[in-house]
C-alpha cells in the first residue's frame, strides 16, 4: 500500500497539474477573448451577407427558419475549429507560415462538417453559402491576425518608413533573400531594406519580397544616392563583386558589411547579428582552399605533438588547431615568454609550454628525449627580409642551424612526422631570408629517415602575421598616411593564417613522397592596388585623402615571387602542389653547414650573406645537381 501521505501528495500533484492546465487554458481564453468575439462577428456577418445575396436580398421565410439554426452552428463550429487548429494563443505580430497554415485548415474543416448537415435536408442552406463561406471567413481571419505584419511590411516598403538604417543588399540570391526576410520580420533591429542589387538582368527591375532590385553592381553609386542608403550588406562571397562594391562606395561614408552565407543561417544558427565588416581578405581575388579535416584529425588524434615557434603568428594558430583535434598532448616551444604565454591563453585540451631556443642543440635534445613527440611542426624562424639582410648570422643560427638541431633531435627520438614551415622566397632565393630557408629545406630532405614523413611547406604572405604588409598598411592608414609601397609593379601571393595552417596540417597527413609542398595560390596581387583597395575600404580616397608614397625596393626583395625554382619540377593537380626539388649531396650540405656555422660564430654578417646566396644559387645552377623524384 501507498502511505497516506504519499498518496495525498501524488493526488495533490495530479490535481494541481490538472487544475493548472485548466487555469492556463482559461487564461489563454481570456487573453484571446476579444479575438474570439471578433471571429464570431466575422462569421455571422459573412454568412448573413452571403445568404442574403444568394436570394437577391429577398429570402423566403422558410429559408430564414433554417438559417436561424445554421448561423449559430457555423459560428460555434468555426470558433472550435480555429481553437483546435491552434488559431488562438499566439503572438501574431511574429506570425509565420506555420500560423497561416493553421488558419487555412479551418476552412475545409468547417466545410466538411456543415455540408452534410445543412445541404441534404429541405429546406437546405444553399451549397454556395456552405462552401464559399469558410473561404471568405479564412481570408478575414487572416487579415485580422496578420494585419500588423502586413502594415509593417508596407511601412518597410515606404522610404524611411520606420526611421531605421536604410540598407541596400548586394546579391539577390538565397543569402540576400534570407537577410531581407529577417529584416522584415525583425523591425526592431533597425534595418530597413530599401533596395537590392544584382548583376543578373533577369532579376533587375523586379521586386523580391517587396524590395526592388534596383540595378547591377555598376549602378551602386546611383542607387546609394537615389535611395539615401546608410549601409550596404554584401550577400555574396565572390571576391570580384566585393572589390566592385568597395569601389562603388568610394568617396561616400556608407559602410560595407558582409552577411553570413545562407547555409550558415541554418547549420551554424547565424543571423543578422553575425554580419561583419568588409575585410581585405574579401578583396584578394581568390577563394580560400578547403582541405580534408578528417585526414588530419586521424593523424593528430591521440598523438604527442610539438610545435616550435609556437608563439609566432603561424605557430600559435598551428597549436590552436592541433589542440582542437584531440591530441594526447601539445607541447608549445618558443624562446619568447610573452608570445608563449599569449599562445597558451584559452588553448583547449592538454598542453605544455616550454621556454627554449631551437638554436641550443643540448636543450632541444633533452626536450625531445623527455617529450618523445610523434609529430613536430617546426615554425621557429627569423623571417623579416630587410633585417636579415643586415644580420645574416642570425638567419644562419635560427633558420639553418636551428632547423638542423630540431631535425637531428627528431631523428634521434624516432619522430615519424616533421613538417617545416618554408616560404615562396626559398624558390630561386635572392635574399638572406630566402637562402636560409632553402637550406633549411635541404636539411629536412637530407636528414629524413627511411620510412618517416619529413617535408617542408612553402607559401606566400600570410594575412595578419607580424611584419606582413597588410597590418603595416592598416597602421599607416589609421595614422592618416602616407602608405608606403616599394614599387608599383610589385606583386605577391596572399593567404589567410587559417588557410596557411590548414596546408601545414594537411602536409603532415599527406602519404605520398613529396618532400616540398606548396598551395595553389592563384594569381599574385599587385601590392600598389592592394594599398588602394585598403584605403577605399575605410571610405578614403587614394592620393587625395591618403597619399601612397613609393620608397623603392629594399635589399633582397624581388618584384614577384615564385613557388617553384629553376630545375624544380611539379606534380599534382589538386590544391596542393608536390615539388621535386634540386638537392645538395649530403657531403656538400655538411661542408656548407660547417662554413656557415664558422661565419656565424665570427659574426661576419657580410661573409655570411655572400655564402648563403652562393651556396643556394650554386646548387641551383649546377647542371648535374641531383633532383629528388616522387
């Protein structure tokens, strides 16, 4: 038996629940009382008018008798059907297609009930009244419930109807339509879509969701003026369109913002709140390369990973992305304690920070012996071209001898995967930085154990990395100029930091025999034009508001870079190129390392620079130089 107390408690809870439901229903009925009364009046008036018109306002008495029974029945039936289908208890100012569908279901329900009751007897209610009445009532119910949405929509159609920011949406595809729809549904967001822009002539001079497609992207300057636009929303990820839009707002104070793509609105729960400012990455003229994350995850998961140069621009992102792939542990190694601390902030999973310098072989050996990593990403390097032209000995100590220390320690501890970060400047090097990185590639290739995966990865300029031209331009523009460009003919490849790191991770997981890999980078970007775009991006005019000053090429610089040097061959058709490099013999490499080490010890920067370039170009120019094959 159940104890009395428990039984009373269960009964009380059940009674309370039942009573709560009754109270809730009563509260909802009270809240919808005016709407129920209005529905009843609409039904009565609609059927009365139909009935009278059916008999040309001269209804026979016998039909009036029948109608006196029919009218209250159809009123009650309609109200009950509306309640059953969920036509009450809703907030209609935010109604959607679901609410419209519920109202639409009332009409056939009422018709199915009333038709056999009142058309099969004599005198009958005219079939026209029974069948047309529910449809008219449905229309009137919809108008009553959706009037706030309809009038709000009409207000949005009127220029400046609600005093919000007047917005032009560029792109009348799925993303643009989703943005307009959300603006119309959320008037409190303060965004009013006054026009759309699309290059498709089939869409122009038409309306989408009541918003006119006012022209093509080339018409944007006129549209901004005609519609008194406050903001442009970019609803496409096409870089060419982004560049033309940025040019179209030049000389105005109208900002350009970028919408998340329509698929993200569902998959990642994105909305108008997730718009972002137009960034220089949007204007660079090529789509970012997407690689296979699952291949990388299978390699990293459950492994110990060591990242050198973990506090740098590339190393810190490698550490973050690796940590998110489920490794056993990530070891962050850097000689700069501040950068090391910053890189470890907010890092996921298990990690260890190690303050050490790759230039110290004893320390590096001990760290590898303690950690025994399975995978090493070697990102520690000196990379600033003009500085290294003066301090060539430092380039040797870090880029050449530091790489040698890491690779030999990896060999001694049987590390299976080593990926060294290289640069496009290592192909046909003309600078200390490029030559030192070319020699670092040679060390990785020469020392790689049989059966292990040791490779180097070349890529171009990384957006946002320390010392990159883009943050330099941004600082100069913020200061009001001038923006300094070395030569108007200079071109460079650009890639985002995340894209560069994805290439590095993919290189570690690539099973083939390519020892040097590079990313398909598309066309190089003219640096002078890039400076102009960045100035326009902040609403300023190049040469008028902000000057661009030519400073001349610096030592070691080239007008354009290459990913593949003389004598090197390329294979592969996907996003990653496999480069078959010209290589030095092991004996020649040992002699070169010994010579460079002596010059570095003697602090002979001039001799070190000359030796680096002589060694790199000498190996390249020898016709009998060996070439690794795939």
